[in-house]
C-alpha cells in the first residue's frame, strides 16, 4: 500500500535520516550531525517519537537493542546468541507470524529469559497508510495476541517507522488505556541493513554510534521479497551482524539491553520500565485488554 501524499514530509525526514546516519557513523561523533541538526527536525515531523533514551549518566555505557519482525525460524538462534552474551532485547513482534505452537513457545521463551515483547502490528504494512479505524483494530488485535501469550506490551513501533496525527491521537487515548506509553519508539541509527547485505559494515556503523541510551535496530524476518523479486533473509543477516556488533561494543566497554532495562537506569521506580528479575520479561500487568475487534491465532 502507498503512503498518502500528505506524508511527503515524512519521506523527506526519512531521506535526511538515511544521509546523516551514514555521516554520523563515518565521523563517529558522539554529539554529531544527527543530534545537532536532524533530531530537532525529526522530532518536529514525528512528534511523540523516541529516537534515543535520554538522561543516562556517561558511565551508563549501554545501548538499547531492538529486533523487529519476530518470530521466525531463526529467532531461537538469536535468543541463543543473546543468552550467551547475557544480553536482553526489545522484540517488536508481528502477531500474524505467531502461527504454530513452536512460534508461541518462542514468545514465552523471550519473556522467560528477560526480554521485552513489544507491539509492531500484526503484519509488515506501513502503519501510516492504514485508515484510522483499521489501524485501531490491527493495533488492538496484535496487543491481544501478545497478551494471551503472557506478555503485557507497553511500547509500540509503527510498521515501516512512520506515524501520523491519527496514530498519535490513538496512542493518547486507547493506547494509554491499554497501558502503552503514548510514544513511538524508533531508533538513533537508520537501519539500512534491510536494503543492503553488508553485515560487517552495518555492524561497524551501528557500533560506531554507540552512546548511552542510543537505540539500535536489527531484523528477524526471513522471507522478504525485494523490488526485483529476490527473497531476502534478514534474520540470517542479523545472525551475521550480531557477533561483529557485540565484539565492537565490548571493545568500547558497552553492553546492549532492552529498552525497558535502559530506561530503568534513568528512572528505577518507573512501573512500566523497571528492571525485571532474572527470567522475567514484560509479563501481564494490571491493564488487560478490554477492546475486542477480531479473533487471533494465539488461542
């Protein structure tokens, strides 16, 4: 589906982010081009959007690791890798990919191993292209799918990374009632790994931008068809990128944790972002879903 013309400014914003992410990565400037020039523009075009987690002390050498589009047949390998490195991530999940008992077990394993499970809509369709009523139904349906598997998601990343006024209104009303923060979680570095297979360079560029609170993105989508009809395995790309990325992070003294764990360093008393005991992810909270639009595959 094509994003309506009203969102041309958002397209310009994305182009600027692509350009400046390469510049800031290459220059490795901690308060570089992105923060000084592009972030104010990005925040103006995309209000209520979190591009990095602010307020960390300089000695909090941790980035927020996010992984989009799970689950896939590769997710368990990604979880194995994170477990070996004693790291956690925020998984932004497409509910329609939870089809089998094995898929449901993967989501439960994420929670058991301390990862955060978050809402990424049921499928990979640009969220901003949906009519408001369809967006609302899809959002709530994905929330219900995850909730039935034991998660209580409080964070949302729009599919394809663009929001609009109707989505912001939704997050301020129904989203809040479901326990979500009324914000959209994007990233500090443009995730060009979805377009170009160059694991070493993507890992190097992403690690070069390491700074307390920065949000980085990898993908767990094994069957993406590009414009030429070629099937791309983004999950395998992530498995190729993560070892390089983690090695470079560790050389700088950084670790990678979920958004919830990083935000807890800023505000340890925050109910929605507080640290979970080992083996506990974002399980059910007090705000259960009271909006029912459609059946889902998690039952």
